[in-house]
């Protein structure tokens, strides 16, 4: 019997191949990629079958899988938003840390070294505008991408945060698909 680490779910197999899971799902459904069903009816793929398929397709193999995982720092004072974003992003292959205010975010930047920060605009203490301005003017942190989010979507707030250096902007509530698209677009900039 194969060890658990040698059996992939659809999302995990897609991450392993560095492709979108819809693409991988199509290969499974068409029978191009060998898979099997669990007793609960879920698709699983053996690592050896996936690697054989990758060789046939001429795909590159991952070498440093964990070091390539993008790191995202979620900064929001609403625990429900943090929990939701943590669940969505971690299930899509990102490493996540959470901070509840701007000061905690500063400490996490030094320790976690995020690639992207999802930043709420209005929080107690230091607001998102000030956090963004400080990050973008700090030579040691200015490389961090910033996706600003807010429940107070106005032209003025959008203009102000983009002038502070944000790389993207989304109004709450956010749709999962739109959030993930925005993150991908920011990483491609």
C-alpha cells in the first residue's frame, strides 16, 4: 500500500505540478492522468502515476517545493476575516501568517518575511494607510506586495491607498475567485 505522502488529492497534485487544479482535474476526468477513487468517492493520484504523466508531457519536476511556496501575511482586526482568508489561501498552496493590527504586522514582517500582505485599511492603532506607507518607504521591506482590502469602498480610500504604494485593492466582501485572481496578478507584476 502506498504511503499517504505518495498519494495526492487533486489540489495537492496540481500544486506539485505547479499548474491550476482545473487543468489537472480535466486530465483526470478525461482519463489522460491515471487516478483512483477513495471509498468516499474522492479522486486520488499516486505519486508514481503523476510523475510518469509529467515525464510524458515534458513537465518540469519540483525541486524545492516548500521554499517556492509564496508567503502571505494577513493583517485585519476582524478574526472572522482572518480565519476565512487563512482557510482560502492555505488551501490554495500559500503559507499564511495573521496579524490583528499594524504593530503586530511589523513584528511578523521581520520574522515571517512575507511576499505579499493582505492589509485591511481601517484598524485600531496604526491604520492600513500608515502601514502601507511605512512598508513601501522601508528599503528592507519595500519589495513586499500589498493587496489592500476594505469594507469602506470609496474612490477616496482607493486613491489614497494606491498613492501610499499598494499593489492592489479589493472591497469586502470579496469573492474567493476574485481574491485569488488579484493575488496571482500582483505576483505577476
